[in-house]
């Protein structure tokens, strides 16, 4: 017996042992139901001791509160998405009802700026038909900008790191965050244009934002601007 007690002293019962025992003995508290009423825990809202039932009720209230916040966020995001989808539809309607392709790039930029409340927007289109070669949107595009646009497989959103295309904007100093939207006929085709959206708000276009709507804008604008190409 002494050797057994000596072994127990060298290997005392740990919290993990207790936890494992309770996990593997689900009927323990059925046999010792009075223990549940005697268990005292520390409240997260102070140093006072509370019963197990009260602590469980507090945890349940916290979970419900967290779920309510998540539900409110989902409703808010859903409402924002509905508003954005409505604006996108109105912008698309403008593309479909435009008869003169010559002013289409300007209309694309102006309508985006008005409907989506973007402080600054610029657009350039290259490889246009000669009929439109004299238009401002078809001029002064460097090979570096063309290469950058072609390299973008999705719209770029983030801080303006001195992009050359930002010089197309009216006030470069106010272009703190920026979105670069390549325009192309097919997903794998070289870009034939670039939309530049800019804001003085550093968080307006950020690296964590989703680009689904911007990609839709790129597809629709590219399709409409195909009328300018030979």
C-alpha cells in the first residue's frame, strides 16, 4: 500500500484527468445532482461568484447578443447590396440607350461618378477605330500603362502608389485610394482600356474590399466600348 501511495504522490491527479473523467462519465452528475447547485464560478462582469446555472444564462445572453449583431450586419450589407445593384442597373440602362458611341466613354465615367458618388473618375481607351482617334480618351496612353492594365486579372483596389494612370485625374493629390479597372474584350485578351476611380478617403478603395461589382462594371463597359474598336 505504501508503494501505491508513493506512486500517487509522484503522479497527482491533474485538471486534465478530471476533465477526461467527466467527459467519459456522462452519468456522473446524474448520480451527484446536488453538485451542480453547489458549483460556483467567477462572473465575467466582476469578481463575484455565481452559480453554474447563472453563468450558463450569462453565456447564453452573450451568444444571443453576438448573433443579434451578426444579423444586423447581414441586414445592413443586404440593404447596401440592393442599393448598389439598383445603381448598377440604372448605369447599364444608360449604356444600352446611348446611340452615339463617340461620347460613350465620357458617359460611362460621368454616370459612374454620379450614381456611385465617386469623387474622381478617368477613362482611356486605346486601339480605337480611326474615327475616334482624335478623342481625348483615345490619346496619351503610355506602353507602361497598357502593360499594367493587361497584367491586371481583376480590378486593383488600394492606396495610390504613384500610378501613372492617376495623372489622368483632375486632382492627383486628392487621389489617396484608387481602383484600376482593366477593360478587355475577353478574359484572357490584352486590355484595350482602363477605368480609374479615386477618392481622398484612404478606406474607400482598400485591398480587403470585394471586387464583384467592379468586375461587372468592367464587363459591361468593355462590351459597350467594343463599338469603338475596328
